[in-house]
C-alpha cells in the first residue's frame, strides 16, 4: 500500500493556495511540518492502516524543485460535477489547465478526468468513475 506521495515546490504560499482549492473538498486536512505542507485523510478507528498522505516539500538537497516528466498524482472526486468544480477552483488558485474535464478514450466509458499543473509544474489529475454519473455511450 502506498503510504505517501511527495511533490516538490519552491513557493509554499502558491502551492498551498493551489492545493487548498480542492484537497479539503476531497476530505484532506492540512498540517504544517517544518514549513512544508502535509495533507492527510482522517484515519478510521477500525482501520489498521493509514490512508496515503500527500506532501508538498522543498527539496532536501536545497536545489530548485522540478517536476517529473511522466509523473502524475491523481485524486478521486465524488462525481463529475465535483471534478469540474475543483478543476476550475484549482485553475483560479494559480494552477494551469493541462486538459479540461471530460472523458478520455483510452480509459473507458466511465472515466471522467481533468488535468492540471500546479504552480511548480507538477501534473495533477482529478477524476471520477462513479457508476451513477453519466458515462460515454450510456
């Protein structure tokens, strides 16, 4: 099981503005750790494992943060409407559109996704494949 995912950032204020625009709506709570950002989901009492956390940090080696070519972090929304709303909020909060919300042929009839770049250039996806949402061809 994945325990955490980390992306790099040089400007924590712009990173926080971007990630705060959609992660709380997905249930994530923000905590600060030595000036870095830590987003976590609440742990249920009966669960024996922790849900993955998402960190935004300055690189440990002191070099400028860079984004990975081919890397992406995806967050699951509750439905297609939330994908559209959170994608728009993230763009307004300083992110850039890297693929408007919609269906993608490669991922099946029910996979609805919007792609973004955070202020540092990290690629982020917000998606839904909720069975009650309209799918392509339904």
